[in-house]
C-alpha cells in the first residue's frame, strides 16, 4: 500500500505543474492579444489617414483654389506611403 504522504506530495506536485502550465498558456494568450491589439491600432490609424486624404482630395475637387496649397503639403512619396499597408 502506497504511503499516504507520498501520494499527497505527488498530487500536490501534479497540481502545481498543471497550474504552471495554465499560467504559461495564459501568458501566451495575453501576448497574442497585445500583438493583435497593436495590429488593429495600426490598421485603424492607417484607415483614418486614408479617410483624411480622401476628404482632402474631395476638398480640392470642390475648391480648385486650394490645390496649390495641398500640392505643397502632399508629395507623391506621401501618397505612396499612405497607400501602402503596414
């Protein structure tokens, strides 16, 4: 018949191991959440920038006098960077 103290020690060790594994998994899930949140924030920012650019183009289309000012601020490189994801 096994020693009751030894059995208790084994069960305690198994319980601690299971808790440690759960903690590792929880940490991995939290890290993935942070990664996804960062990607979502980047995508949201890029979307807002594109909307602002579209509104600027609309403004120039309705008020051609604004075109020279916009051309000074909005370079071709700026537009290329704006249209590239990430």
